[in-house]
């Protein structure tokens, strides 16, 4: 019983409460409080990582379990393993960067910062909660601040995008709630505790019911990921959301879906997932190829990055589906572990890389060109060398260049998934070629060629923007060159989860 | 040194990091740092080569990551094959980097150029040392990245930017195939390390047509990187990059990586049933050798002629490997690296002197730039296989192996050899003989300021590397000479694949073919017995076919940009109107249902009463009817 995870979880909310007391006019104080809070939370998460025993990364650690609603069997149960801990640290890091980036947001800064802090608690809660009741609460809590962030600070069509985002994901949440309830009412003793339910597997005896419950979870998670064909809320939400909102949306909120598949769907409903793994894999591969094709068709840079997320999350789901399909086939367990490792690695890589890409889009759009049209630029390299270098780094990382973070993830996914779904993996590999083509074509249109005289006066990155991006750039390169420590922690956790799949 | 060979690639990497961080503030604006990195690496490479000749060997492995229950081990191997490549890359790259100091002088992005060169050198040396598919693929992609960055070095020129894009994407198509090959091999052997994977293939873990497929898929990567037919289209366009880059990357080293890959994974090809995979390698190589040479005959851009020549020569290397001439293919790789680097650097020196790439605007340059001219001619003699220059020995070994294996392949190679002499003779006469035809004052501004008007010899920093490379181009061939006991063959050979015995008659035929090509060039361009204009008039279709490069570029443009673009646009529309349209339709339906139900939920008692009454009526009627 350490309380460390509670500290990580509630620091942002405490900061939000403090902000409530700060008068609206004291903008500088508001920003400082937000910054101090997020940095404190980041340090707390690093402290948690320091207390985490990486040698046993496969078991849940830093556990806190307190009776909460005994009549329902709901407890306040927090813990992390090698799957959730990296995601927690990624969340706290990116929130700090979002606050730094948002320093210049002048519209209602107090409400803005409070919402970001509440959002942080919501996202962290999903990753650390090990009780379905608690999990569901945080799942919904993370939805509402984002709705307001898009709806108030968004672009011209913010109302449409916010409502679409909210309703679409809410439908998914309700489906998931039904799934949770099916599992709950078949458990004995009745409990919402995930660890207990993973051991119990209440639906193990009834495949039809398990498949019904799986559909509930599937809709909830697949809409969040988003998987094809549930992805169309994503480009709208991204295009309209303010930059920091887009960053958290892409980097963290999408991961809630894939995290749910790995953390919950695999160990809780292995037979049902196994039965439907083919369908999930096919949708994942469609997402890979189709996402890349549609990304290529975009002329709005933000939309292009949004569709590249559909493409990249498809790789994650291919890895997860492969692992699910390998369930019950001992010969394939190692392939499953490799694919699942890749999938989790890709969650982190996509968080870092796409987070950086959305910041970079914001840098050019928010305070410089006020346009995101890929064809409106040209030759910016001459004028903005640092910006160009970072953008090219992020795009090359995104298209899976060896030596950068994305490659480790994609290579592992392909290595594992090929042993289980050879044909689908080859189709997914064509997505890599298309991804290369559209990112390079984008670089060509924006940065290469003669300088468009319209942008002759643009300034390069300023200090604050550089500080926002530097940690992400360092992560992309460092993890790309030396992935062993991160992969080690993830691998232990994946083996733990696959043990539960049986 | 052999055990610590992994340090060699790190030297240029350190140079790259230093130049990126401190750039213009470094001595020589980064150039000296870059030179120090590669020269030290080159010395290291030569030392390693010496030690390996003395019998040293190293294979250093460590665990990359533990995935599942199984560690994936990777590492570096130092054997004769990687040692000779290390030494070759180190020496050639050192000379080219030194030459670049002169060639790139005055460029606004001077430090950036040397940073890229260093990054490239790191990637290439890393690739060469890899003992596993993961590292070779990583190095493979990184050299591709550097090639992309350097082709597009003058990124503000649209042609350069387009060429860079084309090169990266085309080679990526090959890499896609290579990745599938790697996945198949990993699936059946459970290892990414060459020795382990080949051992278990030998043990039967992967056999039959699937092994052939895996080998051919891996070869697909080499087709892309080594610009073999049908993925050759990127290399001529890559000449948009600065000339030292063309010399280093697009002639001497990176493009040869494809050949190296085949040599490195040779067991894969050799074990394929009936040598099917090797036959494919040989035919792709033979066809490429001939087809690329034909296109070289009608090209007017000096660098592009050399680019076609490179494609063609890479074809010979593949041909050599494909016909069991393991030693011959590798020997041609090494000799070619030196004389082709020399040809490109010489071309760069010419371009530096006359500020145009068009050989028809040159002429008479032998008088004004003697060093450039004579070294260039030495390299040309090597390329065209005139004894006793380097290329004669290596190309003859390739042709001899082809002759012993399959006469059709020999014929392809021999026809290519004739054309090689023809297009190189044409190039030499247009460039160095006759009188100067240039003098367009506008052209001089194209590549930097501060040059004396009119053609002039290049500075010593450029000429000295030419002279050193010329020594190799003239004498290196003796390393493979049978009369000296073929020391190269004793060093680089593949157990179980014995070189064919020398065939004196064939040797004479080879020389005759090479001389015939020169004679044909002289007949057309010097003596003008059949002037090129009349040839062009006599065969307009042939000329069009060659100038349009067999319409392959047009075909790809039509398929990938035209058709592909259409697919992309359709996907965009489908997503917007069908997928998202359905989502919005659901929303709209929900809203309409709500609006419709509003009329029932009016809040007036009389409406509700009416509904209750109607309900009763329905129930009563229903009861009476049934």
C-alpha cells in the first residue's frame, strides 16, 4: 500500500481545485499553477517508475486496494505493470508539454487549464484502475473535458465536431457498459475487480454470451481506437480541436481503446476474442491500407496526420488480433508475444510521434501561417530549418525508419503477426509503402522546391516551441536506437497477459 | 582491431553528430571533421582487411531485445567479405569526401553536405558489418535515407526534389519485397542471424519453392537498391544530386549494397532447388546489363551516361553471382567501385570546369584539363574492359562464368560489353576530343560564383583524389589475375562454388568485342563513316524507344501517379461521403425519429385521451375480428 499511484492520479485534480480559487484575471498565475501541477505529476510518475520493480514488470505493482462500494463489489483498486506504466509516464509527460505549448492561449485560460488537468486525471485513471466500476468512471470522465476543449477552443466547425465526438464515443461507452454488466452478473462472487475476473473468467463456459459481451467491449474500444469503419469522428475532432487537444487526443485518448483490448478483452474474453480475431484483423488491415490511402488524398495537414493515425492504430490492432488468434495454440505463443510487444510499443511510439506531429502542425498553423493546406506552402526548408528538421524527423519516425521509435514497433508487429496471419501481414506491409509515399510527398510539397514568397517572413521555432518538441524528438531517437529497456518491461507484461489468455 | 571493428562505423557517426550540433563553427566548416571521421574509418578498414587476410575472424553478438521467451540476438561479423567491403568503402569514401571540399566550395549548405556524407558513411559501414537481417535492413533503410537527402540536397530545385522522392519510394518498393522475404525466413528458421538462419535452412527448415520465393523476395530489395530492371528508373534521375554524391552513393557504394546483399545471403540462393533463385538473379542481371547500356548510347548528359553505365555494370555483378561466379561478381564490385568513382569525380571535375552537363557543349577538354582527361580515360579503359586495366580482369571473369553456365546469359553480357565501349567512346570523343563547343555565358552561373570564364582544370584538392583512384583503376585488376595466382579469388570465395578455369579463346573474344565497340564509336563519332544523324534518321523508332527509356518511366507514371492518384481520390471521396455519410445518416435518422415522436408527446391531455381512446378501439376491434 504505497499511495504513489493515488498521488499521480489526483495531483492534476488537486491542481484544478487550486485553479478554481485563482481569480480569472490572473492569467500568469493560472498558467504557472497548471505548469507546476503537471510537472509535479510528471515527477510523481517518474518516482512511481523508480519504485517499480522492472525485474517483475509482468506482475501488477504499487497496488492500492480500498473498499469502496461493498454492496456492489466495487473497490478502489489501482496498480500498474509494464503495460500501463509507460503509458502513465507518457500521459504525464505529454500533459506538461501541452501546458507549455498552450502558454499563449488567451481565450478563457482558467477554464482551459482546469479542463486539461481534469482530462489528465481521467486518462491516468483509465490506465491505473483495475476495477471495472472505477475504470468506467474514468473512461467517461476523460470524455467530457475533451468535449468542452473541442467545443470551446476549437475551429470554425467546433460544435459539429464536438457533438459528433461525444455522441459517437458515448455510444461505444454504453456498449462497453453492457459488456461490463454481462460479465458482472455472471461472476460469482459478484465483483467488479478486474484481477479477480481475469482469474474467474465468468463467461468461459458460454461462448455465445461471451461473444455478446465481446461485441460490447469491441464497440467501446474500436470506436475509441478508432478502427475502420468507426473512424470518421477522428478527422473532424482533430481538425477542429485546438493543438494541445489534438495532441492529447491522438497521443493518449486513442490508446485507451487499444489499451482496453490488451488489458481487458484479451484476458477476460479470450475465447470470444479468439473467435472474432479474424474479423478484427481484417478491419485492422483495412484501416492500415485505407487509412494510408485516404491520408494521401488530404490537403489539410492536420487531417492528413489524423488519417495517418487510423493507419498506425491499424498496425496496433493487427498485433493484438494476431495475439488473440494465437490463443490456445501453444506453438504460436512466442509469435503472439512478439506481435503483442510490437502493438504496445506502437502505442507508445504513436503517442510520441503523432503527439509531436500535431504540435508541429500547430506551430505552423496557430501562430504563423494560419493555414494548414499542404499545397499552400513550398520551400519552407530554406526559411525554417529547425522546424523542417523536426517535422522531417517526426514524419520519418512515423513512416517507420530504422533507428527511430516507430520501426521497433512495426518490425515487431510484422515479425509476430506474419507467423499467424501471413497474407494479412503482407497486405499491411503495402500500407507501409503508401505511408512512405504520402509522408514524403507531404515533405516535398511543404518544405522542398522553391520558397513560396508568401512565407518569406515566417520565423523559425521559438524557445517555448522548441522545449515542447525537444523531449519528444529525444525519445524518438533514444528509444529507436536502444529499445531494450522499454521492450523489456513491456515484454514481461505481455507474457503476464498471455498467461491469462491460456 | 578485428574484434573491435564495430567502432569503425561509429567514427563517421560521431562526425555526423558533431557537424549537426556545431556545424559552421567547426574547422573547415565541418568538412575536416567529416574527413577525419572517414579517413580514420578507412585506415581501420585497411587494418582489419590486413588482419583478416592473416586469418582473423570475428562475430560479436549481443541481445537486441527479448521478445516473448526468445532473445533476438544481433551483431557484427568480420570475415573476408565484410573486410574487403569495409576497406573499399573506407578508401573510396575518404577520397570522395576530400574531393568534395573543392567541389562544394561556396555552397550555402556546405556543413550540411558533410553531415549527410558522414551519416551515409556510417550507415554503409554498419550495413556491411551486419551479421543479421535486422541490422542489414536498418543500414539498408538508412543509406536509402541519406541517398534521398543527398539527391535532394539542392532541394529548392524542383527536379532534384522530385528525383529524391522517386528514389526513396522506388527503392521502398524493393524493400517491401525484402521485408516479406525476411519474415518468411524468420518464420521458418526462428532467427534473424545469417549463420543460424542458413544453418537451419541447410537442415531443411525451409526448402522447395518457398525457399526460392524467400530468396527472390530478398533479391527484390537488391533490385531496388542496385537499380536493376524493372526498378532501375530512379538511378538516372538521382544524378540531380551533387556529383560527389553520385560518385559515392550512386556508383561506388550504396548501389553495390544490393550485390553485397546477394553475396552475403548467398546460401539462401544456392540452396534454392535447381538454382532457380540464382537463375532469376542471373537473368535480371544480364537483361539489366544490356538494356541499361542501350539507353546510355543516346544520352547527352555526362552524368546520366555514367548512371546508365552504373546500372549496366551492377547488372554484370548480379550476372556473375547468378552464374555461380561468386568471386567474379564480388571482384567486379570492388574494381568497379574504384573506376566508377573515378569516372564520376572526373565528370564532376569537367562540370566544375565548363558549368554544363551536356557533352555536346563540351569538346577539346583534354588540352585544358589534362589531369582530369587522362585519369578519366584510364577509368574508361578500365570500364570498357581493355587489358590490362582493372575492369578487364573482373568483367572477363564474369563473362567466363556466364559462358560456362548459360550461353544466352553470356550473349547478353557480351552485347552489353560492345555497347559499353560504344557509349563510353562516344562520351570520350564528345568531351575531350575536338574543339570546345560550349561558352554559353549563362551556364557559368548555374553552379556557383567565382569561376574563371571558360573551361579550366580543377584545384589540387579535386585532382589528387582523381590521381589516386586512377592508380587503382589501372592496377587493381592484377589482384584477380590468373598469372599471379588470383590472390583476390583465394581471399574471396564461396565454399562449394569453384571458379571456372580460364578460357583463353573466350578472353580473345572479349577483347575483340571491347575493341569493336571502340571502333564503332570511332566510326560514328570521329571518322564519321556513318554519322549519328543518319543512324537516327534510319531508325527513328529505335531512337525514340531509347530516348524515352523504353517508356518504362511513362508506364510507371501512368500506373502509379495516374491510376494510383485516382484510387487515392476515390478513397478520399468514399470516406467522406459513404463511411462518414452513413454515420451522419444514423444521426439524421435519430433526429427525424425524435422529431416525429414529438407529435405524440405534445403535453396536451386531449391528445393523450384521444390516443388512449383509439387504443381501446383497436383492442376491441382486434378482439372481435380474431
